[in-house]
C-alpha cells in the first residue's frame, strides 16, 4: 500500500514567525477596481441569465465559471499570503497571492512580462525578427475558439507555409540545409474585446545554417514582397480548404449551449462593427484571410523586441481603459477609433459576456514554439542565447557563452540579476553570427526558466517588494500561508481584514440580461475625444 502524501499548505522559516506582531505594510487592492466591482456584483446574475437562455439547459463551461470566480480572490489576503521581513530593522509586510486566472488583468500582465523576458533573453538570438500576423474569416475564428485541436492545425499550416518560403529563399542564398524557427502568441481577442482568434508569430528574418559544428550561422533574407505574401496566403488558404470540411467542422463545434451562443455572437460583432484600418505595406487580404508582415525589429534593438513580445502577449482587457460614464454604463477606450467613435458603451453583463468568451479551454498554450526554437529540437542549444555549444568566430575560434542567474522553476528572492553588455557579432562569407546576449566576462551559469517573483512585481507594478522602506535593506521570506483558515486566524490576530468584499447574489434584472445577438449598444461618437 502506497503512503498517502498530504499537500503542504503552510511554511514558516522559524516557529512562531507567522504570529509575531506585524508592522506597517502596503499591498495591491484589486477589489477597489471597476472591473472587480462589476464581476463581484454581476457574476451570479450573469451566470443565471446564460443558463436560462441555453436551449439545452447548460450554462457556461466549468472552466470559464471557475476562472471568473478565481479572479475575485486575486490579491485578497484572506485567501493566502507570503510574509516577508527585513533582518536589519524588523520591518514586515504581507504579499497576497495571485489567482493566475486568464480573465485577471494583473495576472495576465505578469504572464506577459514573464514570457517577454524569457523570449528576449533565452530564446531569440541577436538577429533581426519579423512579426507575421494571420487572421481568419469569422467561421474559422469560431471553430478555432471552440476546438483547440483545430486551432493548432491552423497554426501548423501557417508556420509550414512561412517556413517553406524561408527555406526556398535560403537555398537561393547558398545555404544547403536552411533551418527555421519562431514563436507564436495565440491571441483570442480583438481591440474591441471581441472574440477574434488570430496568430502573432515572431520569426527571425532569415535562416540558420547548422552545417558547421558549434553555434549556428544566421543568413539574412530580404523582406517579403506583397506578391510573395499573396503566394504564401494563397497556399495557406488552399491547405486549409483541403483539411477542413465546413459541414463536419461546424457540426463538431456548434454545441447547442449558452456558451456557444455567446461565442458566435462575439465573433459576429465584426459584421456590425467594421474595422476601417488597413496596413500600408507588406500585407495582403484574400477571402476573409489577412496576412501582415510589415513589423521588423533590428538585431540590436532588444528593447524594441521585448516591447513587440509584450504587444503580442498582452492581456485582452486593460484596466486603465475601462471607466464608467455618467449614465452608469461602462466605457472602454479602444486603441483607435472605429465607426467614428473611440469608446465602447457596454452594460456590465455585456462586458462579462465578452470576457467569458475570451477564456481559453483548459490545457491550451497561448505561446507556441516552432522549428529550432522548439523545446524538443536537438539543435536548439546551437541557436538560442546561452546554449551549451559556443559559437565559432570568423577565424574558426570560439566565443565564451553564458546565461541568466536563477534556477529553473524556483523563484529567486534576492536582488535581480544585472544584465551584462551584449557581445558583438561576427560575419563571414555573407553570414551573420547568431551571437549570444551575454558578454565574455559574464559569470551567469545558465538560462532561467522564469523571471524571479520579486523582479516581476517590480516590473509590472513598479514596486520592489523586497526593498525595506525603513532602512533600504533586502527583506527575507518568513512565512508562506496558503490555507484560507490559517490565513484568517493570523489576520484576525494581527488586526487585518481577512475577507474581501462580499459577492452579491441578487437576481438578474430583465433589462440587464446578457444579449447574445449583434445588437449590443455599439459605439457612441459623443464620447470620442
């Protein structure tokens, strides 16, 4: 009989650390934001309205309801916290846990910063990077939102077509066996918080030559012309038509439930809410598909690359864009004006309906890796920064290599590691060396899988949680409380509020039912500034 292991809910660095008197502290208060209040007041009525409108008597899927409920616990001390203390002066503070929900703006911002930092420092070498954006007709958007396997198939057809074009151009440039790679951020939303599954794929603007031992050599490729983009998109459309049977796919994805109605309605918003914006260059549109490849980042613009990664991985909802009008309706400021208006007018239930449709299915990845960047690629270490094999110089020598401080899977609580100066690049016979990011004198031992917890808090919220406000020293983790019952007893003992705002359970008003149809209030030009 195998032993039974109980999960560890609490931890203390020394006995009694959690019950010692608490000094002053400051924490994030998400319960005071407008979005939190809307979800708190309208979640139960919204769930009931979706349940009533469903033809089969089923409401939202369990993972969507669970995600929305988890957002209400984000940043609440009563749900768990970490306690940190300055060893020099004794100053202490509590840091509440995050919910990790896909509907939470702060957790999505943390995920965005974490992934962008990882891509820039541990994935992309110092080479030019081009962004390829592919969007689909409304029917395929709906199918991709409902079926993760179908979405993965669309992404596979897209990357294969782009990589095939790159390999052909690489062979014309003299590379016998060109290798390609890239990373894709699968976005499920548009700028109007509408359901719009599309791909942002970041691909080095060239191919890798791995025929020589050691680090790979990078060969630049010219920018694709509009004619080449049209050929690539035509190939994608032809392959999608071959593998997708419209009748079978629609029958498989159209499950007659309330969630399917909400998703179909949000995809259909495009009909009533056209987007007049058109890309000026390196773009093509055919049969409802569109392909854009006009954004290119220089190999030395690492800050620009990180900004592009953050853009591709950004959250669907920005709290600073959400406000409330004088009539009580919610105003959401879009990135650019549409139909003569810059703001969306939404009721609380309409906002909840849009957010609910953007929650991805469980066990789906929003960030995908392709080609030589894939985790199971045997040549990945020869391309990414800090790989196990040192790159050759133009004269056949080797350059030292390094990585980032930190241990994979373990948050570093000390001071963030400083980034060393970038190494130079070398060229030989028309090839550009894919040099690592670290300087020869850097003593960092290897790449880190995740950014340290304290560094992300400082980067996302502009708060260095480990810096003591009294003496400026570095604070240390003293207690880790993850069980709500224990956290409540400790907070009550310390005289700190142990519960968040209550969840309202009042019945839904008839005029505020979730509207699954295209008529949703639209945009009001009077709010355009």
